[in-house]
C-alpha cells in the first residue's frame, strides 16, 4: 500500500487485522452475512482509519487558513 503524504505526516490505510481487508469473514456467514464486526465491513483497521481521518482534517484546516 502506498503511503499518502500529508504535510509532515504519513497516513496509510491498513487492512483490518481480523478480516484481512475483505470486510467479511467466511466462517461467520450465518452471523449478519459474515460482516466483520471490527471494521464494520469497511476492510480498514479502525484505529488507523481514525488517525488518517484526523490527519486529513488537519491538512484541510491548514489549507483553509492559508487562503
């Protein structure tokens, strides 16, 4: 996965550690269609997704302040 440079930070989307990035768990098709509860089917590790979102918001606020 290629990192995305955000000002002086690097944010990457990491695959969910439970489902491996698929968003589904084949062994649990009988429970809500096998949707991964850790990432809610997104396939991205929630802890890393929050960090990337915060970095993007910071970049946007800095860019808006510069205008």
